[in-house]
C-alpha cells in the first residue's frame, strides 16, 4: 500500500481536516485510489454497455477522480444536484445490467483496486458477481463481444469507437489474468468500526517455507490470541465504566510468524499518518479547498502486538516514526527495554533477562555447572541466550557449546545440532531459548537419534503440548518455564461457542475450522463439528493479550477524562489522538488489578472488604441487602496461584511488565501418558518442590549430573586455567591449611588447626607434660625415691652428728651437699609442672643453683683436701681457710656466683611462657618457658666449670693412702658426673623438637647427678654408720720419729672442729697425718 500511495499525487495522500470547507452538494462516495484515464475509459464503456450513462449521469459525476484527476472536488456549480447514485438508480431496470458487474470488476481489477474498494461503490445486488469475478466475466464476455454495431442501443456514448471494443475487452481480460497472477490471494484484514481503532498483529499462520510467507494456521498462538483481543474489545465496548460513549474498533493483521511479512502488513497502521505532511498540514487545491483522499485509511490509535520479539522489533521501528504506541503481549526480548530505540513500546510480559535469571537459578539449584545452549535465530533467542549466559557466568556456570537453529533448517540440520550437543558428553543439560517450532524440531531430532538430555527450556516451549507431540520420550524430565498466567474461564466459554457461522468477522476462522476438524467447506462436511465437542486448552498468554487491550483502553480512558472532561464522546483534543502523549502520560502510568475484566471502581467501595478479588460486571447487583451490593465474583483466574504474587497490571519505567514465572516438568503420568506438572515458580526468587520431580525426589537416588569436572573432596581445592571456572584439577590442602574458597588453601598459622569441615581454624590446645602422663611417671618416681633417700641420709647424719664418721666428713659441707642433692630431686617436680611465669622462674633459678650447691660443696672439699696434703708436703705451715666456717664461706661464695648469673639472666630475658610449634609437627603446640636453649647453656656453663675443677682436684688426690678414701670417692663421683653431663647435653639439645623427651631427659639427668653424689659419697659413710658401727669409734696411733711436730700441726689442723686425733701417714709418696676415723 505504501508503494501504491507513493505513486499517487501528493494531494491524493491527504485527507480533510475537521474544519474543511463544507460543500452544498450531497456526500460523494470516495473514488478509487488509483483512478485515472484508463479506469475512466473502462468505466465509461461499462456504463454505456449497461445503458446507465444517460439515465444515471450522477454515477459519473460522483466519481470525481475520473473527471478531475488530482482528487480536488468539483465546484458545486459543476456537480449535479440530487441524491447519490445508489438512492436514485434502480440498476435492474436498465438493459444490459448483467454486464455491469463483470465489467466493473474488470475495471477495478485492472487498476488493482478491488481488495480496497469501499463498500459504497458496490451495490448489494452485484456483490455476488463481484465475489466470483472469473465466472461472471466468462458469462458476460459473449454478450459483450456480440455488440458489433455503433448504433447498438447499448452504445450510448459516441466517443467510444466501435473498433476499440474488441481490443479493449481483450486488454481487460489480460489485465484480469495478470492481476490474478501478480497479486495472488486477496489480503485478509479483520476490521471492526469504532471511534478509536486499535491495530492488532497476531501470528495467525505459522512461518512458511522458503517459497511462501505463511504456513498452516497457528491454532493456539494465532487464532486464540486474536479472539482474545476481540473478546476484550467486546467486553470494553459493553462496559459502562470504561470509555463510556466511545467505541473501540480494530484493524487486525496476520504476521505469519515472520518479521519481514509483519513489517509489510504493518504498513496499514501508518497509512493514515502518511496522508499528512511532516508538519501535520493538509494539501490545498488551487481553489483554496483542502484535498480529499478518495480511499481514506483508518487512523490507528495504538497497536496490540506482535507476538515474537523479532516481529515486535521490526514493527516498533516503524511505529515509532509515526508516534503510534504499541503494547505487546508476548515479546520478551531484552532489547525492547531500550527506550532510546523503542520509545513507544510497552508490554504486559517481563523481559527475557528475568527469565534468564530464573533459568540460571534453576541450574544452580541442581548444581548443573556445565551446560550446552541452543538459541533460535532472531532477537528472542539470541538476546535471551545472551542474558542467560551473563546470569550463568555470575553463578559460575559454564557453557560447553552454543548452537543456533535457523528459520529454514532441514531435519538433517537439526540432527547436526543434536550431534554437536553430544560432542560434549559431560554437558548433560541443554538450555533452550527457542521458539516453539524450533523446540519441536529439536526434540524430534533427538528422538530420531535416541539422544537423551535434560532440557531446561524458556517460555518458547512453556507448557505447550504441540511442542512435545510425537517426541514425548525425548522430552521426559524437561524443566520448562512459562510466564505466570491464569486461564480466563469467560474466554473459554466465549471461544468454545464460536463457529464459522457466528464468527464471520474473523476472516481466518473458516481456515482454522477446516484445519482443526480436517474438513472442507467445499464438501459441506464442516457443519457437524463444534469446539465444545473437542478438548480445549487455553493458550498460556491469553491473559496477557487481554491485559494489553485493557491497558490500552485504560490509558485511552484516562486520556479522555483528562482531555474531554465534559463529554463522553470524543472531543477535538483527541481527533486525532496524540500518540506521544498517550504513551508517555497514560500508557506508562496505567495500573489496574486483574486482567481488566473485573474493574469496579465505584461499586467496590460499597462491598465488604474481603481482599483482592476478580469480578465480572455481569455478576454485579444480582441481589441487594441493606443498600449494599452483593457481588458474585467470576472465577477468571486459575485455581493455583503463588501466595506471594498478585495479578496487578502495570509497567515499569522501561514499559516492561512484572516478572513472574511458573516452572513445569514434563513427566510420565502412567499408562504411557505424559503431562506437564507445575513444580514451582519464580518471583524475584526461586521456589521449587523437588518432591514433584520424579528424578529429583529423595527416593530417586543421585541427581543427574552436568559438570565438566567432578567435585573436589573436602580437603581439596580447584586448580583452573585462567578464564576457566568449570573445568579444574583437584589439589589437596596441607594438613594445617583450611579452604579459604574453592580455589585457595590458606595457612591457619602457628598454634591453629583447620576444623573438620576446613571452613576455618581453631586454636590448638597447649600441650605440656601432665602428672599422669607416662613421660612424667618415671622421672617423678625417681625423684621421689631420691628425695626420700636424701632425707633418710640427712636424718641419719643428724642422728649420728657427733660420731667420728660424720665429724670426719666435714659436717657443714655434707649438709650443704645434701641440700643440693635434695634440690636436684626437687627440680623434677618443677620441670613436670605446667609452665607458668613462676614455674619458669623457678626452673631457671633452681636448676643452676641445685648443681652449683652440689659442686661448690664438692669443690670446696676437694680443694681443702688438696691444700691440706699439699701443705703437708711443702712444709709444716698450716694451710689457710680450712676451718669449717671458712669452708662454708667459700662454698657460699661459689654458690653466689651462680645466683648472680641467674639473676642477670632473669633481668635480660624476663621469665614467661610461650607457644612453640615444630615445623614438622604443626598440629602440636607446646606450652614452654620462653627462654632459649642457648641461654640455658650459658647458665649451666658455670656449673660445668665447677665440675671440671672438682674433677681436677679429685684426680690430683687420687693416690692418697688406702685408709684415707674420701678423695677417691669424690673422684668416682666426679667421673660419673662428667659422663652423665656428656650424655645429657647432646641429648637435651637433640631432643629439643619433642618437649616430652627433652623434659624427661632433663629430669632424669638431674636426678642421676644427685643420685651419683648420694651413692658415691654418702653410701659408704652410711654403710659404716648403720652396718659397721664398730668402725665408727676413735682410735690412736703412736707418733713416729721426725714428723712429730709437723704431724701434730697437721693433725691439729685436719681434725679441728671434729675432735679427732691424727697420726702421720703417707699420701702420694709423702708422709702425712692420718687417723682411722678419717679413712672414710
């Protein structure tokens, strides 16, 4: 139509404004849009042949296009007066009237005008002839050819030569045949008259093959949706509260499920806009009048549709140029939310990115992280799968392979897509963002190849039985998504009551009837069928179609109230409707509950508030009680309905509807039958009842897996390549590490250990030797026995303190020595005790002090013996500082040296406790004193010096006479002590990694050191005191010759403080004093 309109003169594409200058003649029927000389010549011929030219001159006068090309009206003075042709001419009263119908048909067909000829041009008694042009032409052609004389009564116009008659008729015949071949079937349009006309675009037919635009009738998505718009218009036009006084009409076209065909059809919606200039002005004829359009197109207020997203995108690009609002009921492409490109588009359905989010959440719910995708070519599939991949990446879901299915793919091509999916055996889940016909072919290909997948499909599949018909086995277990909609029971009754005889306004209904019941009207076998006799499945988006129509009606209603407040009719402010204002101010702001059928803006105020309900107006006011209306609500919604959703219709700022989806699974119901089962819904969050899914129920075993790599164990993390998140290697964490995330092991740190689930760390308990441990029992036992033995020896010495053995031993130093031995045994208890600041102080103070007490006493003893016998050897001078007090003072001085070292150590390195963990044994945290082993060695260095000196003096006095044996026993003690210390020091430092071994070694070594002193020095004396008391008496030897005076002095000095009498003897080859009481 746009192409033909372009051929017309500019004035012919204009229409009269509201204030056009009136004429005095009668209304003139519009002339054909392409009338010109050829048509006029043909018309004049037909009128002459029919004998109409003379009796009915008004006929020609009322075709102004034939007389005045350019469509400017003739002046009133040139037009005949009187009523129009159809009120004055009785065509049946003239001769050759049967020839008029076919002749006029030839004229109109030759001008390509018949499909668009106004009804006022065709008399009612000629309509049958015009409906069957071929037979009428063939029947009338002989009569026309028989006219061979210029004087024939039928030739009333001498301006037409007789010789032109045959050639003209032949030309007309050729034009008719050419028109039939070139034009094909006549274009079908559903037209309803109204004050405001809404355009409609529906996929009445499925997509055709490569050589044709349209395929079979689309019974559900085409016919049902179209009738839903008519159903809504009927309700609105009967509604006294919605657009009262204004009737809505319709101009509905078939998109044939194809974007290019839909764009051609949509040119009808903009023809009225093309009749005006860019500034809205009209063409003015030379006489100053406005030009009229012979075939004035219907002005479209708004468009309902299209269905598929690629159709809506193409149509939206066209309608925005003419500011015509558009509301779609099924297009969900995310592209349509871009208001910079589609600024007159709205929809009652949500965009695909909501659906994509729901699908991604389903995959994440079942832990399907490695999937394949299949998308239909076009905006619906491509933009939908892009949105899904974006949501999938946000949830660490990977796409193994992405495939596309085209518009005209063969069965082999669909099988190739299935084979491509099978190339990724780990991806057992296939995500479909396809149109229903593509999903159907894909399932059929899977069935033929015996391929099994778990399908997760968009609303292109939804819950349609037509998609799975014949491929039920391949579709079993699929999860599909469908927009949350609720069947309208009134529409079901309305649709089932339709038949071709009461629904003549739908030009495609007869074709649908023939396809639905497989009958033919030509064979007259369609009358016996009825839609009530067959199962009826309401298409899932019927509610959205009704909502779209009601949304437009509510927007127009609000606009009418704003612009025409004082009338129920249309006012000049809405002639024509300002599409920009209608969309921006009213469509985007529309809001109502239900699907528009149950609006009760005034009466509901009188009803009892029982929450949201849906009403039908025909149910109102059936009964009145105390002036309050009783409403009988109609069940127009489905029986099931998520508790957190509602049926509010509104648009967001992008013109999109609210995102709510129902989730279905396709399962075997028993006896070989399959059905869809609703298992959940999505409304800003996923809700699934897995007990309704056979393969996901608890009794069904493990869920189907779709992942690239097997999950890592609890103590493992994923090692992935850059850019990969679904294929990985599992790397175990170290025992002391926890899983920071699924890709990283993190060190807990010293003193901490990962919990059982490796999600965090806990503080390890501090380990130390407890009194009940086996490592403590041995040392404590030894220490107890040693301490008891020491106390026993001390008791014996105290009891026999005045005996010669005790006196001869140097009682003071012996008591100091026994105190040191006792401290050595006590150190075991300090080392076994739980470390604390006090315990650590005692350890550092007590260990060195105990040794220094022992070895200072021994060093004092050996030094005294060595000096005494050394002085005797050198001469008769008495050695200094050999008195008991001097010996005690010397011993205490030596001990104070150790105390000074320990105090300095405590000052430099404050005592305290600390946690210690060996690198090879991170799981063990030892509570230890905070001193270093090196500092301990420094503390013991002084005692090592004492031991070395003691050993040296013991070695020097080794050859004393047999009856003077104390030096010998001191020598044994020191030799043994050196062996113990030589063994202890390496063991102590080698076992530093194990506090138990080290502590036990320390305790045993210290106890042994004390036991050696106790055994080697005090055991012989204890033996004489207890078992040989006869030797513990005083005996004297006679003094010998020349050593008398010297011996007396030596005896006096050696025996001082002990009361013994000494006699000279020989020590180390020299003569020295001796006594039988000093031999021990």
